[in-house]
C-alpha cells in the first residue's frame, strides 16, 4: 500500500505517527546510551549535535525520495481511483445528478434513469432555480431487430431475465420517453430536454455531466467507473456520446400537452397502438427494477 493510501485512514495515520515517534525516541535513547560509554569531554553536546544533524539529513532524504516517487504512476492506485463498487453506484449517480449543471445519458431503456435520476435532476433544478439541459439517447423501439437482440442478451445474462420480451423493451423505452416529455412540459423554464433514438447496441451506459461521467453496465451487480473532467478519459467518453448522438434519430418533444396521448403526438398513430400506449403507462408507474 502507498503512503497516500495509508494516510487516508485516520486510525492508520495515528498508528503511523505513534510508531514513527516511538522509533525516534528509541534511537535517541540508544545514541546517548552508546555515547555515554565513552569518557570524552562534552560528549552530551557532541552527541546531541550529531543526532540532530543525522535527523536533518534523513528528513531531507525522505522528502526528496517522496517527491521523486511521485513522478512515477502506480497503475493500481490510478485504477482504484476510478472504480465504483456496485453498492456505491446509486450514490454516485445521484451525487452527480445533484451537482450537475447539464446531464447526458446513453442507455438502452432508461428504467433506472427515469425512476431515480430524472426526479433528482428536476429537484435540483427547482431548488437551485437553475435551468438544466438533459440529453437522452435510447434504443430505437421501432427497430425490431435491435430490440430482439437486446432481449436475447438480457435473457442470457441478466438477473431479471424472466421479465424481458420485445414488447417489454418497447414499453420501457416508451415509458422513459414519456417521462422525459412530461418533465419538459411540467417544467418549461427549468428543464430543457432532447431525445434521440439509436440503433447502436452496447452493454455499457454512459451518463453524467460535463464535470463527471460514469460508465456503468447493464447489471447492477457489475462494477462501474467514474471519470472526473480532469481525467483524460472523460473527454473520450464525451466524444463517444457525441458521436452516438450525431448518428441517432432526433425526436421532437411536444411543446404543449395534446388532447390525446403524448406518445401518439410524438410518434404518430401509425406507430403507437393503444396496447403500446397502455403498456408504457404501466411501466411508467412501476417501481425501479434495480435493487441497488
């Protein structure tokens, strides 16, 4: 473990300083005991002078050694700084949302986003009275091939494989789109949203702000990674998001509540059936599926 890692713990700092002080006292006593065996005049002052000189020399060496060591990168320490354990993913996502001046998310269905993160974004925009821009990219529910491929992936590898079907994927995507549209309509001066549909399938989620990005995976039991804007990979993931958005299909969100269905207004009657509309409403009112 590095010295920096040791000093992160208060108890370890105390133990380290106590042991270092004890070692200095033992060396001090041993030096005087050895010097006292001689019969030279003024041995006390000479020994004290030599001891202090040795302390200064060893301290200077330690300082220069630490500065020299800091030049080198510890790959394990650098990796540990960006790793988020599964139990901390929810905390990190909500923390980033609470601090965000803008927010971007590229996911498949957006179930967790609409149930936990979206309300947090609206809450902080209201409490700070500061408008927030939110960009959302979801799978294109109109592409049956991509939806079916995603269903197969979730059934083969997910903790909730029994819940997935092509219809459920479409319902979840439409529920997230509906939640986003309602948030924009209900908070027109504070919540500015854009929605895109993508046919690009990925097992990774990219979400966060211009200050910090989190890269998570489909299953809540998987590790995640966080990148502060000072980290070089933050810019890389922001570029990745922008490239995905550039080739995705933009969706026009309604400027006012229609007389009928919001989803029908957004996608047309030839796309949204009454069954799809009803399924989306059921999904919208459901609980977050993730037990984080």
